[in-house]
C-alpha cells in the first residue's frame, strides 16, 4: 500500500513539474525582428506605403540631387578647359583681313559668330570679328591670325570648369533616377489623386533636369569650341590721321596770314589812344616853344656893356 502511494505521489509531482515548465516557456516574449524597411520618399502618396504597392516604394529610396563640389574635382573625368583669346592687329586693309580670318575659321572646322566693320573717331576703318574654333585647333589658328598683321595687343585665358562639369553631370544622373522611380510608381497608381500628385513631382524633377541638361550643353559647346576675338585697325597715314592735304596746307597758311593781320589790328587799336595823347603833347610843346619870347644870350650882353 505504501508502495502504491509513493508511486502515485511521484507521478503527481512529475505532472506538476511538466506543467510548470510548459507555462514558463509560453510566458517568455519572443524577440521581434527589427524594422529594416528603407525610408520612403516624402513626396510619395501615403496609399503606397502598404498593400501591393509597398514593394515598389521599398525597392529603393529616391535619390535626391547630389553635389560633388566638396570632393576632388576631375576624378575619373578629363580636365574641362574653356579657352578664349583677344588679339588686336594692325593691318593695311580691314575688309580683306576680315575675309581672310573668316576663311581660316571655316578651314579648321570652325565658324564666324560675329563680324562688325566700321570707322573710329578719326575716320579710320576698324573691324571686330569673333571666331569659334575647335579646341584642338586653337593654338594653330591663333598663330595664323597673328601672322597676317602687326600684333598690338594679345591676351589668352584658359578657364578650368572640370568641377562644375562633374557637379552638373551628377545632378543629371540624380534627376534621371528620380524620374525613373516616379514612372514606376505611376504605373501602379489606383486613383486620380495619387496620379496627380506623382505627375506634379515628375514635372518638377523634369524642369530641374531640363535646366541642368541645358547647362551641360552650354559647357560642352564652350569646351569643344574655343573663342577668338580679333580687333582690326589700319595704321595712321603719313601726315596724320587724314594724310597730307596740300589744299588744307594752303588754307592753313591763309588762315595764319589773316590771323597776323588780326593781331596787328588789335595792337594798333590798343595803342592808338596813347599815340593820340603823345601827338597832342608834342604839338602843344612846339607851340609853346614858338611863342615864348627869345632870351638874349649871355655873351652878347656882356659885349654891349
């Protein structure tokens, strides 16, 4: 009997122990996995955070425009240089020189952007011609231009725009990525409000993309084609800006003659009052001397005595 009671007691204790272990394990909180969902672009409608569209939004965050201006410029990119030159030439014929320089430009694959021919304040012919030359032909073309006349002034500039160029390229890539992701979201739009919201974001990004694309095109144009501005002037002729003029010399001589006559007239009129006064004094003195009684001489009076 005692043996049976002991067995029953052992079985009850074992059952209680097993029940307690099971309850303890069920009461332990299971660790939850951290939320590793990437941030969702603020501009995407809230309806795309959950549901079937969540996979599209979470496929990757929309990349904002970035700038490389803080890094090393030109890494992995060829140096971008804008070359310009300003030269002043003294030549015998402005019109002919303009035609020759234009032919030089077209001969190397360039073109004439502006031409202006006129006269200066002395009436001398002058001209200004601006050329766009392939950068690879810049030095050779400039040397040819200097050879056709006398160089009176020359200045060249080489502007490094590598940093700006890399920055604009990075912005273009960023804006293109934004448009790609917005278009993917647009395909899964379910209501008009979401479509309008996404389209507004696409329009804003497209405007920025067009702006930076225009900037990169302008930079490419300035880099690929150098600018040479040539100022032309003719030397002053012998005898002054207008040259020697015999008739003008005669006219100047006549003008000088009359100038001397004018000076004499002015002098005569100026001293005439003094001459008149002097004449009156002289005449009065002669009259006084003629009417004065004669004074006997000292030698004759002594002999009479």
